[in-house]
C-alpha cells in the first residue's frame, strides 16, 4: 500500500492553485486543473527528495538506518 495524501485545489481567476494538506511547502498553480495536478505531483516529489537530503545531512555522518515506514491499515 502506498502513502495517500490529500490534494486541495481552488479555482482562482488565473486558473487553479493547489497544495498538499499533509506536506507543507508542496503547493503550485496551473492554468487548468489537470496542469495544476501534474505540477502538484512534481512539487510533492521535489519536497520529499529535498527532505531526504536534509535528513542525511542532519545525521552528520554517523550510523544511519533507513527503512520503510508504512502508515495506515
């Protein structure tokens, strides 16, 4: 089972804005809702990748154990 997040979209005069409720910083916009969806997937992926890099840097070279964490049932 994958991680399920909540995308929220709102219509604005320029098109749509969107953000992920559970992932601060993952937000975007698009001229159409489909464009906003595509952009939001990319933004969320970039935020997760950046957070991984920051976590590795914060570990400071000590022993690091990385393992999957499953959420939900």
